[in-house]
């Protein structure tokens, strides 16, 4: 019998509460960095586990396994850093900012940003690709229009997450029903009941907030200075729009996101040398350090001096630290103990549904990556849904509502790390401007408590 099955429920609970307290103490009282809090919590969980008989080799093996699952996210974070650096030095991002400043109205900017990102994410099926392309451009445009970056990040994320949840080309839209025993079409139709109202309310929110900006609170002198500085610093040419178009086409045709980003980076290097007279060394340096050429215009420098692998290193550290936190909990049997408690508490439809939402949200907080949590929660909870006559579309919707939607609010989750790093806005800031993330869960809870749109299935007879 494996070691993680030997831990008693009481000891597993102590480990869970001690590690959670460590994170809360660090975040709320000491105000220490997230990466330190995660490592400390992992150390506490590992220490208690070893005291109670779990071998270090078992914990280390789980950490390595978690690391393997998170490594693709680490590579993508680094690739995004290089992509941003390349697209700025070649003039692609500055040109998109220049175009956006000329054609977009601050009053409707947030709604337009949300709708544009929604269309792209539905068509391509990727929130990461949407945020890493259109998202970057909208963040730059927002600074020029005088729209706060926190609201802009919220609009970008709502649009990106909308497609990530509903697009049949999205990996989560395929994975959640597959692990729950549901057809993809049924999953999408049923998920509209939480996703649709949350999205509409979010659009209304961005429309109301956007109206208060009127014609923009940036004065005409600054506006002119931005356009003049961009025009004098970069040689604009329509060919500079080729890299994002190529990347979007690759993503649309379901090519892997990492190679797609690398193609965009290589095109950026070539265009930087052709149109901006950058040397190969300068272009490659931008991949590492980002764009570092100061224009002496503060607002323009804030827009452009970003990107590079170095800008992503702290985020990579958080992803690694998340593995050192979640792995000991799994190795010590904490997750298994929680599942056993659910089996005891879940005595009917409402309790099963409520426990499912709480359990998967807890898994997201512990593990961070929803690909792993989907794989754990889906198969584990299916028997309960059969037992109480619940269609498993309820389960697949639960996985998306507490995974795809909720995960950006968890700072050490791969989604939270990626969005924070790419958009340059802390999760604690965009959490208040991304109503979609928590509205999906709120609507789900309302449906559970009222019984509205809880899909029924014939109970499976015990054999």
C-alpha cells in the first residue's frame, strides 16, 4: 500500500491547515512574497509528513512529477517574454499602439477590448494566445488613452476566458467533459447557463465604467507626444503586422502554442533588423532583457520598456514554488483524505454539488494547474453523480467554473502567473475588475441552492 494511503484523516487535516495558515500568515500579516509563502508552506507540509512517516523520497518524487506537468507552462512563460521583447524592438507593438490610439474611443475602449478578445479566444480556443497578442496591444493602447491598466486587464481577461470556456477548440472545453464522461456539445450548452449571464454582466460593467472616462483623461499635449515619439523612434510599415497575423493563424489551425510563439519571435528578430536597423545582438538582447532603449518620454517608456526572459523569471519561480507546495500535500495523502470526507458528507444532490465545487476550488488552491485538478476531480467524483441521479454535465461545468474561470484569481496558479506576467498587472488588482471570474461560481451556487438548471439523469443501480 502506498504511503499516502497510510496518513490518518486527522493528520492530513493538520497538514492542510498548517500549510494554508503559513500562506495566509505570509500574505496577510508578514506581507512576504508569494514565492516565499509557497515554499514555506511546502516545507511545513513536508516536515509534518516526514514526522508522521512519509519518506522524503516519496515527497521528492511528487515534486518532480508536479514539475514535469508545470514545465510546459514555464517554457511558454519564457517564450512570451521573448515574443514581447521581439515585437517591441521590431515595431509591431508600437505600431498596434499607434493605430489603436488613432481609432479607438476611450469611452468604449473597454467594451471593444473585451469583445475583440472574446472573438479571438472563441476562434482560436486559447486564452493564453489571446492575452499574449491582443492583450499586450490593448494594454499599451490603454496607457495612451488614459484608461487605467487594471480595468484594461479585466476586459482582456474576461474576453480571453470567455472563449477558453466555450470554444470547441479550447483544450479545457475538451478536457473537462472528457474527464467527466460528457459530450463536448452538451458541456458547452450546459455551461452557457453560468458563463452567459456572467459575461453579459461583465460587458455592462465595462460599458458603465468606460463611460466615466469620457473622451479620455489624457491631455492633448501628452497624446501628441506619444504619437510623435512612436513615429520618430520606429519606422512603421504594414509588414510589421505580419508576426501577429502569422501567430494567430497558427493558433487558429491548432498548431502548438509554443512553436507558434517561437515563429512570431523569429519574425520579430528579422523585422527588427530590416525595418528598425537593429543589429542581431540588439534583437537577441531584447529577447533576454526586453526593450531597453529610453525615449525620454515617460509614458512611452512605460509602454515599451518591458518584455524579455528576465521579466518572466519571478513568474517561473512562482510556478516552481507551487509544485513544492502542492506535491507534499498529495504525497502525504491530504487530497485523498479530502475525497474521503466528501464521500461521507455528500448524501444528496445539493451536498454533492456543493462539495464538488468546494473540492475542486481547494484543488486549484493546492495544486495550481487545472489540467492536473481536472484529472483528479473528474474521475473521483463521477460515481457520486451516478449515485444521486445527477447528469455529469453538472460535473464538467463545475470543473470549468472553478478551474478555467476561478484560477486567474489564484496568484500561484499557472493562469494567474501567466496573466500577471504578460499584462503587467497584479492579480490582486485585476481581481476587482474581472467580475467574470467569480460570477460564474456565484451563478452556479444560486442554481445549486434553487435547483434551477441542475440537469438530472437516471440513477445508476448498484450491482
